[in-house]
C-alpha cells in the first residue's frame, strides 16, 4: 500500500497546498508578463511581442536539449504516442496559448482590457468546472458540487467588481463589439482545457519543462500562422523602434516557461478549477500592485476595485479548501479499500 510507506501520507497531504502555492507563483508571473508584453506592444504594436514571447521561450527550452535526461523525457512523448497511451490531440494545448495572445491583441482595442479580462475569466471558470467533471487531465474527476459552483461564481463577481469601472461599451452593442467578446470567451474557456492537457502530458514526460517544450513548439507554430499576416500588413517595426524596448520587457517568454512548467505539474494535484481561481486571483492582485507601484493604467484604484480583489481572494481560498478536502476524502477512501483487501 503506497500510503503506508514512510512519508507517503505526508507527501500526499502536502500535494494540494504545494500545487496552490505554484498557482500563486504562476499568477504573479502572468501579471508581470502582461506588463512586459504591454510595454513591448507600446513600442512595436501587438504582433511582434507574440513572436518574441513564444520564440524566446521556445529557444530557452530547446537549449535544455543539451541535458541528456531532458531529451529522454521529451522522447517519452513519442513513445507514448506510438504505444497509444497518449492521443495526438492531447499535444495541442499550446494552440490556445497562441490564440489567447492573438485574440487579446485583436480584441482589446475594440472592447477594452477590462471587458476582455472579465469575459475570459468567466469562460475559464465555467470550463474548469466541466474539465474537472469530465476528467480530461490527469487529476481525478471532481463532481460539480454547489460549493464549487459558488466559488466559481464568486470569483467572476469579484473580477467584475475589479474591472467593470474600466469596461468599455456594452457587450451587446452590435456585432463590432460582440464578436471580439465571444472570441475572448472562447480563448478563456480554452485555458482550462490547455491546463488539463498539459497536466496529462506531464504524467508522460514526468517533467514540467519537457511538457512546456511541447507546448511552446505547438504554440510557436500557431503564432507564426496567425500573427504573421497582421504583422506584415501593419509593417515590421524598424530596428530603431525595437531597440527602444526596455531590456526587462524582453523576458516574457522566460516567464511563460515558468508558468507552463509549474501549471503542468500543479493541476494534477489541485484540479483545474482551484488552480485557475488561485492563479487568476494572484494575477489580478499582482496587476493591481504593479498599477499602484508603477502606474500606467488609465483607471483609478477605487474602493470598488479593492473590494473586488477581496471577493476574488475569498473565492480562491474557498476553491483551495474544497480541493484539499476532496484530496483527503480520496486518500481516506483509498486507505479503506486497501484495508478491505488486506482483510
């Protein structure tokens, strides 16, 4: 019985808290990455940063091929495909990452940052419930309980309070606004599926960075496909313009490696909903902190925004506690089943 081995129970007990800590780090990295890409876009337009972000991340991960053990872990994917333990479509999580960046660049100028974020978060939390219920990833299936629905709804309410003061226009005000909003909803929903697929892939590679390499390879191919035409139409920025980009704004791809690597491991233990709510909360909180320390946003940090942040934190904590309780129930059920077998 694995749970009777020395330290096994303690290891299982700490899996969910460590996964949620990884979600906190992921959210902080996403907040900083958003600021980096925003500064980059301010100099060059939105399309070149997508290339740089995915391209630099892919180069970092490809450089890791110099380590023999890393190459072996990546090759496990090919072996799993050949043996039928992994389906080809389970490698496509990186597509949504590329689409998210592209849709963000296209829709934000139309609907505004606030509306994009609100709709994307709503899509992500709703699809996370479905993903956990179906069990697309490697984590055990989780029932759609009233508590989990309430935590997701509370998170959306908190995000609404945070971003609505900066929302632009009415989502129903004609097709010009509705189409970008629907695209934001779609890529938001895709985030939950991406996290689940990456978690499944990590059960094969046993290495979050190896999973990230697959993710970035697929994502880079998609970025080249969807971001190249608008970049050529808009015009490639001059060397002088690119040189004006601050050095620190070039590191978005490196943060993306951290995000994908951590999330690929963490969702196996926390479930997609809990991981998503905690990372969303930290991302919003990190963005709020950045706005306070280095103001660039055109909206004021009001009591309503701070109240929304507090509500979102409560929702994330609620989801985290629920995930830990679910893990403990599964562990107790396993122990009872093992005891019955021994008897």
